[in-house]
């Protein structure tokens, strides 16, 4: 702080000296101009008074001369003219005494008195000889004196103007000298500041640029100013601290990168790191084994490397912050003559500030799983076919038996027959579900597409379950957006989906609850959902809810194929199905169907 105060004091004193010299010069010039203006104004006013009085005296003298030359002058008028003339002379004498220079009016008074004496002599009965000439001479003397006084006043004004011009030039010269002195002092001060501080500051700026670029090997300047040397020393200490901090950060980053590399390499799934431009940045050893690649593939585009151009479109969607609307198809990769099936997911990598830095592709080998699913599907399809025929025959035979067997309605035998009939129907429903699910999974089920009105679809679904809902005191509501477009879909299959969802909702909603059938448009899709306020689904079970043979919730029933079948039907329509649920607050199943 002391060093900064020293430097600040020097700069302050230098600037203060410049300002002081400039102000002194300005004040000197201003005072000189004011004095010169005052003096000139006083002199000009005095001379103008002299000129005015002289002009009036000459006019009055001319009037008196005209009256004196008359045969019989008017004594009263002549006396008044004399008195006015004496008043003007008194004013002139008073003006001379006030200014302290000139005696023209005092002299004119004496000469005027001589004129009056000469006039009085000329008015006597027997004037002395030469009286007329004396009168004329005294008049000429008086008039010439007044004219001389007039000329002197004009000359005084001219002399005043000349002196004012000379003084103005002198003041301008003095101000010019002051300006030159300020310029010289300013130049010397600026040169001294630039020499003492400009060069070292520029060197420090260059050193700061190098440090900003990561180059800590910089040369610091030496200055004649103690303040700059202190600043340079502290700058060097800062540079060294930054170098050590960077070295520490690099070590920590390398250690963190090694830990992250170890974690990525230990993951059981394949991992591909993709940059913002869609190029491969890194792949872990599992991905190298799954794809049969080496690191030479780095830098290529994802679609080019996997020979799947549609992957680039999916990747660009993810990099823009979007989501894939449906589960992608498996990747087929041939490695060393062996065909492998890989599922994948694309996830954006976001900065803490929100912008996307790249994406991660996770690969999972499902070759054995798909083989098992294929075997299971074939087994289920074949078993369903094989079971359907004998069970149908058994059901028909049992129906004939019930028609012929006569038991009392309250008898044990009648209860047993009803139980067998219910179980036979459940078995038939299970076989039909297995058969339908297998047909969908194996691509054997075909859709019968046609125009489908969403409002009619919801109204018919509510009508089918209205009686069952009333029996459980559950309210069925429809909330549909106005003027929804028609779908091009298989209405019978969509009704099967809604029936399954409504049956599940009724089974898991308590008495007095509410179920809402909703429909709205979202872009080029129609979202149809079934929402209840029942028991909800645990978060850990929501990820497996659409898998076959999986049942969730406290109230279970059937074989766990209903939601899996619903998902297959919706996907066959080109849509996707999902669920939102919070335990204890209800569940919403939705299907997004394309227009």
C-alpha cells in the first residue's frame, strides 16, 4: 500500500504542477485583459465626454456670435446663452480635475472671458480703436482652442486603441509562453512516466499473456522505479505459485483420469465416448472385444464405424438434447466369423452449465439372451398350439357333461363343477394370451388398419367397464382434447390394449377411487393414457413392468403377459408405451401413437 501511495503521490504532483502552471497563466491573462479593458473603457469614456462638451461649447459659441453681431442684441437671450456657456465650461473643468489631466477647458474659460470683455467694449458709445479686430481675434483664439481640445481627445482615443492592441499582443504572447511551458512540462512528465512505467508494464503484459497460454518460463523486466520492481517481484511470486498450482492440478487430473479409465475399463458393458461432432473419442476394452475393433477406429463417425447410417441421425437427435422415441433395434456384428447381437443406448454428456459436450453409447451383448428368447418364443408358440386343441376338446366335453349332470344348486358337486369351469376358462385365456404374445413377438400377427376415431375408442372402452366400475364405486372419466385427428390403426387391437389397462386400473384402485381416460395431441402423435389414483408401482419394479411373465403390485393375477402384449401391439403400430407412477399416488400408462 505504501508503494502504491508513493507512485500515486508522484503522479499527483506531476499533474498538479501542470494544472498549476496552466491556471496561473490563465489567471494572469484574465487579470491583464480585465485591467486593460477597464483602463481603455475609462479613457474612452473620458475622451467622449470631452468631445461632447467641446461640440456643445462650439455650438453655443456660434449662437452667441450670431447674437453679438446683431444691431441690437437681446440682453436676456444673450445672458442666458452666456450662463449656459459658463455651465458647460464648469462641467469641462470639473471633468479635467476628476481625471487629473488636461487644462483645455480652464484655458477656454479665460479666453471666453476675454471675448466677453471685447464684446462689452464694442458696445460702448465710443468704442476704442481696434475693438472689432480684438473681438474677432479673441473669438478665433477661443474657437481654435476648442478645436485643438477636440483633436487632442480624438488623438487620445487613437493612442488608447494602439496601446490596447499592443497590450493584447503582449498578453497573447504571455499565454502562448505559458501554453508552451505546460506542453514542455507535460511532455517531460509523460516521457518520464512512459520510460519508468510504460516499458515494464508492456513487458509484464506480455509475460501475463504467456502465463495465460501455459508458458511459465517468462522474463520479468527491471525498472528504475522501486514501485515497478516491487510489482515485478510480486508478479514473479504469482507466476511461480500458478506454475506449482498447475503442476498439482495436472497431477490430480492425471490421477483422476487414470481412476476414470480404470472404472471404464472394468465395466462389463461396452462403452463408446463420442464428441460433439459425432466422432469416436474412446472405447473401453469390452467394446473392443464386442465389436472386434482396435483404436484405429477413433476419429471416425459412429454411423461410418458401425456401417449403420441411421445411427448418425439418432446421435444428432441426442446431441441436440432429444430422446429416442422407441427402443432401437439390436446391432448385428460379426466378429471372427461369429454373429453377435448387441443392444445399445445413447445418452448425452452435459456440462454443469447445461450445454452438451458429447454422448456415450453403452453396448450390451444379448446374443445368448436373444437365442433364449427365440427358443422360449418358439416353445411357447408350439406349446400353445399343442395345448389349445386338447384343452378346447376338454372344455367342450366338460360343457356337455354339465348339461347332462343334474345336481342341486347348493350341493357340493355343483360348486366343484363351477370351480372346474372357471379354471378351464382361465386356462383357455392363458393359452390364448400365450399364443397371441408369441404371434406378436415372432412377427406373425398382422394389423388390419383403418380410420380410428379416438373419442369413440375411449367412449366404447368406458361403456365396456361401466358396470364393473359402478360395482366397485369407481368413477370413470374421459378427458379428451377437442378436435383430435383420426388415427390410422387397428381399432380392435387398440381396444384390447385399453381393456387390459382398464382391467389393471380397476384391480389396483380402491373403492371410491377415480380412473381417467385421457387423449391429447403432441406434435405428430396422439397420446392416449389411462390414469388411476390407486396404490401405484414401486420405483424398483417400473423398469420391468413390460417384460413378459412379470407381475408387480400386491394384487396379482394372470400370467403377467397383459402389459407385454400391450407393448407389442403399440410398437407394431409404430408407437411407444410408457408408465408414470408414484407409490401410493396412482399410476398412468400411456401410449404415443403416430398420426
